[in-house]
C-alpha cells in the first residue's frame, strides 16, 4: 500500500482540476490571450502541481520512509536516499 492511498481520491480530484487549468491555458493561447494573463495562469498551474507533489512527498515520508526506518536494515537507507533524491528534483524544478 502506498502512503497516499488514504488520500487517493483527493489527489485525483486535484489533478483533474489542474488538468482543467491546463485545458484553459490551451484555450487562452488558441484565443491569443494577453501574454501576462497566460503566464499568470501557468504560474497558478505550476503552484497547484507543486502542492500535489509536496503532499505526495509528505505522505511518502510519513508512511513509506517511516515504515522502512522502523523496520531497519538496508531498505531504510534506500528509502531515505530515494526521498532525498525526490526532494532534490522538486527543489530544482
């Protein structure tokens, strides 16, 4: 079971909302909307995706990483490294 399983429906709802934002962006570009208005919406969609990513990361740390640490062994170290790499990717984006 994944850490986000309990919140799966909430994540799906948020992702569908973001999908709608992206479709709205496509319409804006197709309709030749003002550049700054498009950029504002791109920024909003980006923040929404970042919020989903942070929620998933929090769930991963609280469930998968914590469980691995409690079990100990090489899996614990691997989960911590995996989480660190995920954090690094999020920080770069």
